């Protein structure tokens, strides 16, 4: 479904992961391992990256281009460089809450649940840090 492209620099991936609220509590060595596990991808406009209601197991970080988020057919927002989506899929393969489609040529990297679990095996404290970040996000969203 996704095409491979030139690899993003390791530092680019680490910086993008560091900006993701989900990973803000992680140490540099943990971020480096996550970056090592992530795969670079490239898609054309119109490509659906995740579909509302379908199970997913990937987390995406946009490097270049724009994607559109729709829920129940209604446009919710646009996503651009440095933004991410699909973080819940790293923890559990639950149905996606929205459909995300590439609006322009899109360059991104993806971290699968399987690769994330590999990082957890190596750095067990990552799971606790990520769950803490998710809990905080849920609390903030409820306010």
C-alpha cells in the first residue's frame, strides 16, 4: 500500500518523535531505538492511510506534505509536517476513530505495533511512560 522513499535522517526521526506528546517523557536512547524501528514511507495524494472503524496497528509521523482527517465523512482537520496520528494503535489494535487520507504527496515514517513491542522488550520503562502520556492526554481532552 505504501511506497518506500529516501530515508529520513536518524536525527530527523528522533526530533519528530521527541515532539510527539506520546513520547515526550522518553530518554534519548529510547527515542533513538524507536527511530531505528520506524520505516520511511511515501504515498501519492488520495492514498488512505487509515480507515475509520477498521483495526489498525501503526503510528504515523508526517515529514512532508499534508493529510486530511475525516470522522463520519466530515472533515475534522488537516495534518502537516511534524504532526502524528495513530498512537493508540501502538497500545491496542482497536478500531480507528477517523479516516486519514494523503491530500498531497506525503512523506512520513511509520512505527508498527510489532516494532513498538520490540522497543518495549528492550526498554520496559517506555510502556509506563507512554501510558502516563496517554492518561494525561485523556484527562486534558475531558476538560
